[in-house]
C-alpha cells in the first residue's frame, strides 16, 4: 500500500470544487451530506494542525516524539 503525503491531502482538500448534482443526489440517497462533508474534512485537517501545534509547544525537547510531531506539522503546512 502506498501512502499519500499529508501536504498532498490538504492541498487536494483546498482545491476541491462543488460536487455535481448527480454526486449530491446519489450521496443523498445513501444518507451522506457530501456538500457538507468536504468542507468539514478541510476544517478538520486545519484543526489537526492547530492541535499538533499546541502539543509541540508543550513537548519537552528530550521527548522522542518531538521530531515526529514536527515532521507531521511540516507536512501539513
């Protein structure tokens, strides 16, 4: 399985356009609010970045997780 960098995920979320009426109708029939879910996904990605920023500020420099958290934050920029 290949992985997609989070920078690509966030960039793709930002570049989404409105769904077609067929997509909205089909998703609506399945009980999904696609028009609402797509902006929500971007807001959650931004929320993740904000939460990680707060965590990094509190992590001790000797903590082994600091570098990993910094790498995740850098990829979300």
